[in-house]
């Protein structure tokens, strides 16, 4: 009998993978993933069979992983957490009777938050600005409601060549519910090579520093910056 592991490899560096994720990859006969994600874990793959594709090959990869798992141990990998914008959902939607185990990883907002300080200490949410799977009107509505609810907001996929204005639009929506001094941060390549960090306010924010490798985190009404660290109080009396 085979088995399929659906693995979140975290930000991309081996030092930030969970021990369980590493063990599952080592146990596997075959590893399936997007080309760039496979490259990130190459030191673990010396004796493995590899099946990889380029962008927008998610369904092909998932179907192949399920097929191969009938008599082999297979890992399908993605960065961050496998259940947050990863492959877990699609695998489980396509699954018939294959044995599947979902293995979590450090998602991008958590990775970025660790670099910034403690911006996610209170209620928070993740919203992707990619409209490949979600209508933009719905994305804008979610941003508006999250801002109205005073959630700390992490924006995934904030800006691309095909979506040059979505980040600006969404920040303007948030500004309707937040003071202009609210901290906002951009972390590019969180916890991996090429990491860049910028902290500003809603009033001084420069959208041009963000790209598809970035996470944008916007504080709630209580968030502030102290000694260069972005903090959202949980409510302790200090």
C-alpha cells in the first residue's frame, strides 16, 4: 500500500521545516512539487524520484501525486503551510480512497511576523489579493469587513504585473477604517535569502516596494512600533 503526504515546507529554508516534514520527505519514494519549491529542498532529494511542473500546474501535480501514491510513498510539497493556500485542499477534493496525511508548515504571515516582532498577537486574518481563484469584488469585500472588524490583516500575493493596483485599492479600503498612523509592514523573502523588511504607516506607505514574494501586514487600531518592532498588544496591562 502507498501513501500520500501533503507537506508544507515553510518559508523555504531547511532550518525552518518541521522535523515531521523532513521525516516524511525522507520516507518518500517520490516527491512532487512546483519547480522552485523542489529546488528549495534539493539537499533532501538526492535519491528521490521527482515530478515537477511550472506555474499553474497545481491540478496536474495533485492528480499525479494521487496516482503515484497507490503503490508508492509520495510527498507533494508547497511552501508555507500545506493547508493555507497550499495543496491540501485540492488533494482532498480530488482524493477517492488514497491514504493522505496533511503535514503543516510555517505559513508566510507567521514567518514575516517573526521578522517584524509580534504583529499577529491578537485576532488576525490572511487575505490573498490574487484573483485567479477569487473574484476581485469578493476580495475587496473581505478586506473591508476585516478592516471594519479591527483584525490585523496579512495580505498574501499583494502585487503582480497583472494586478498593479490591487494593493493600493485595498490599502485605501483599510484606511477608511484605520488611523493613518497605523503601522504597515512589507517583508520580502521572509526567513530566506534576499530578505527585505520595511515598516511604515498607512499614511507613508509606498506600495512599490511590495511584490509577489512579499507579505504585507497591517496592524489593528492598537498596533504600534517600539524600538523598531511591530507590536499588537493582546490586552495585558503593562
